[in-house]
C-alpha cells in the first residue's frame, strides 16, 4: 500500500473519531435507526407479506420515512440522482446496483473501485456548492459523521436523509430501507441474505463457548482510541464470542493505558492500515506484560472493514472472529 494511501486512511479514521466524539457532548445521537413508516402499503420493518416475493414487490410512492434525526422525508419517486456523504453509504448504494444514479461521493469513498471515478463533492463534510451543482434528489449521510454539514445543507433546502446504525442488525435494516427508498428491494434483500448467512456461520462457530472460555479482547482502531457498548464495533466483538474489555463504558473513547494493562486482554485487534499502530501498541510502557502481546496475539484487521458499517460489516465480523478464535472460525 502506498504511503499516501496509508496517511489518507489515518486521516479518515481520525475524522471519524472527531465526528463521533463531538456528537456525544451535544446529546443528539439516536440509539437506533428508526424503522420505516410509509404512506403506501409496504413496511420494511414488517418484512414481506406472506407468499410475496421480493421480485414481485415494488415500492409504492409517495413514500414517507423517518431518518435518524426523526425528520420525515417524502419521496415522490425513486431517486434518480444521489449524493453520498460517507464511504459506508456509498458501499450500500453500489451494492444495490445504483451505480448510474450516484452523481457524487466524498474523497474518502474508495470502495468499490467504481466509486473512485465518481464526481467528488468534497471531504466527509461535503462542499455545499459541489453538492448543489450535482442537483441531487437526495443526499445520504451519516448523522455523526456528517453532522457539521447537515445544518448548512438543510438551510439550502437540500433533501438530506441521515442514518446512524449501531448494530449489525441496524446496518441490515438500513440496507433494506435504502432498497425501499430506491425501489431496489430485491437487491437489498439479496445483500441482507448474504450478510445473515455470513453472520450465522460465525455465530454457529462460537456458540459452544462457555463463559470461562471466552477471550478478553481489546480493539484500537485509531491511535489511543477504542470503543465501548452501544456501537457496531462492540457488536462485532461480542457476536464473535469475545469479551470487549471496554464494554462497560459507552461509545467511542480514548483509552486508559493502565486499564488495558489491568484488564490483560487475551487478544488485541488493531486497524492494520493505520501507519505504525501495531508498533505503537507494542511499544507502550508496561504493555509487554499483557497476555496478548506476550503470546503474539496482536492482530491487524482491515481498517475499512472495521470502521465502515456497510454491506461488508459481516466480512469484518468473520475477520474479527478468526482473529479471536482461529481454531473455531476457518
């Protein structure tokens, strides 16, 4: 990987940290992605009507749904011009086959490969002028990740729809909701079916673990930062059969090096695309006494998989589970 790409990844993760952390003090984050409410006949939260296939179902417009802020957004038709303000939203849209409808993404949207050639509308906060020039029917954004830009876009009467998934289940709900909004329900259900299959393989592999056999896990996705309960990265650890040593706290937060030493994790996971992060972890004073370091279980996980709550989050779950229990998860 080129050095510049590594530094771009580091900057991206740092921006994620700042965006997420900044939202805590304001108390505006939601605990879950609100289920869809619709003026038509369909309801994603309730699933398909008995005997009805995804292929036979089409979205009924006008469609009114609530976003993560509680705002009601009405779609009179399937969006034909879409701007994405976060890499995970971009991944979802491409997974639904909406390549031709995507008219703008951020500089950090690098997956799939086709996303790199899409017109850029600025960094994670977006450039309002570039967004307006793209003339989008809707802008999909993350509530915390794009918080600073939302007020300005709303002032400009841009149709913004925000999401904030906190668990793998909510990531799947968001994909189904996007499928409903864009009239790509069949594609959305196929993506979610694949994700459920991947998740179930991990759950089955670790289901025989007893409490005393579960390994203690510490994860560091950016220098000095870890995650507690109430976030999708914590969900990855617990579904993989691990015990998050920061799980008694909530949200994204900076680490206490002494607490990590005291917790003595069996496994340390880190975002392997972040320059020198493994070296930093191994070089901290007193950390050489930690079981994970003494026994060589400091393991890197693809940082894009780890930090993006998109359609590849169950691939991240598989990688996390393999790292914690290599004998159980093949």
